[in-house]
């Protein structure tokens, strides 16, 4: 398969090579891992990225055919979220404010400029990135923006997600069936939880649907009363 490489350059992060496979934007995994400060890039790629989010592609690089691991946007965000280094946030801003919008709009990369042709300052670029991310999140979570995941609620109680779910199970508030958490039957009609659906696609075009339970604000207040933590 002939795949055209596009190179995006940042003074801070260096070169990031991208391409498109089956209409999906892909990134060279090693470039992303290096930009995020991972010292052992093969281990980072192996440990943090699901198999469905990466594949090996052959490219002509420096006159030679080489096999390169490329990752989709889900894999990109997995590396970003797993990075503990301060440059991860700045890298996310660069990708979301310049690289991804330009690929989607033009199929290539055009550096961000103001209407008068001048280069945007770092502050202006960050503001644009925040606006893009904010709009995207509002669209993706339009029907569930007033609910919180178990991970988000657990953080308000300074707990891990595992401990949080285990405590609620032991208290009879929820139970686990077929790999999913469910609110107890006697609490089901109190608007404490809401199901959220996430749809994604693998690199082979396979559709994956994940349905999981989230907590409403009423649910969080209920948990505060039960657990005794006045967080809301």
C-alpha cells in the first residue's frame, strides 16, 4: 500500500511524521513517543497503546523501505495521557490546535497564522487550542455533559477507581455483571446514574461500542452522603 508521509515541524518537539490510512489520521509512533520525552520508545508504544490502535506500515525513508509502527488518534492520546512529563500538555495543544485541524481541513499541514499574515504568538495558539478542544468535548459529550465517570468521581474522594468501585459494591450500591458496573435495582429509579455510549473504530474498520455507567450530580451527592465526604 502506497502511503504518503507528511511531516510537521515544531521548534520544541521536532518532526512528527503523519499519514492517512483508510481515511484515518495516523502518526509515526516513535516520533510521538520521542516528542513526549519517553526514553524507551518501544516499551512506551508496547505498554500504552492497544493493538487495535496501531499497525506496522512500510515506507520509503531515505531511499530505503522500512517498517514503521503508526498509531491512530486514540493511540496518540494514550501516549499523551500516560506521559508524566510537563511537555505532554504543550504537545497536546500543538497537535490539537495546528496539526489535526489542518489535516482534516486540507489534507496537509499549514502553520497557523493570523488573518494579517503574522505568526500567532504561543499564547494565541494555546487559546485557539483550548477553544478547539472545548468545542470538541462539548459535541462529543453533548448528551452526557452533566454526568461523571467512575474515575472522575473517585478522584473527588481521593480514591483509585478500583477501590471506589469495590467500596460501592461492598455497600450494595452497585454490582458487576458481564464486565459492566450496574446500579443496584432498588436505586435504579432515583436518577443517580446514566448510561453513556462510546463508539470507536479499529484500524480495520471494525466498529466497537462500549456502554458504561456514569454518575449524575444527584448520584454524586448521594455518594457524598453515603461516604461522608462533603466534596459537593
